[in-house]
C-alpha cells in the first residue's frame, strides 16, 4: 500500500465514527420543553379539634403506691380533725405533727384494779415527749 492510502484509512474511520454518532443523536430526537406540573386542588382547611372526654382515672397497678396514697389521704383528713380539736381546747396546733394514727381497735384487759399496764405494740418504735393523746375509749366493768 502506498503512503497515501495508509493516511486515508484513519481518516475514513474518523468520518464513519462522526456519522454514526450523528445518526445516534438524530434518533434520540430534538429536545422538548419540560411539561407543566399537573394542577393541584387547593389545600383543605384543617378542622378544629373535637372535644373528647377525659377517661376516669384508675388505681395504679402498684399496690404499695396505692396503699401509701390512701394512707396519706386518710392522715390528712385526721390531721384536720386533730387541729380542729386542739383549736377547740385552745392548744397550739402550729408546732409539731401527727406522729401516729391507729384506726384498728385495741383491747387492753386490766384485771386487779388500778395497776399500771404497758402495752408496747400500741406505738412500736415511736418515742415522743410533750404530746397530746386522743383516744375514744369504751370502758366495760363488772364492778
């Protein structure tokens, strides 16, 4: 082959490649404009919240916590009663606190006259001084 034909050969390959790329681009088509987004309906108004009933509170499943809360409520009611009694007797009620309350009955049997009786479980573990003791007492006697 001559020198002219060897230089001509890469030129033909280049022309063929450009023609092939041009055909490929023509097959894609010409660019088009971007379509408009579809029209949307205007947003709706959010309705006002409707009133709902508050559920009735239930007891806590923690038995110890429930017992403690009930004891606190009972003590507060008794505290008010005690303050009212102290005020009636003109004794100060603004100093001190309720130390012990017992709602269960206690039976003390005393046989043999005016003997001294010490009943320790009555106030187990409690030490106090300068106190007021309120009792409701029923006295039974055979003499």
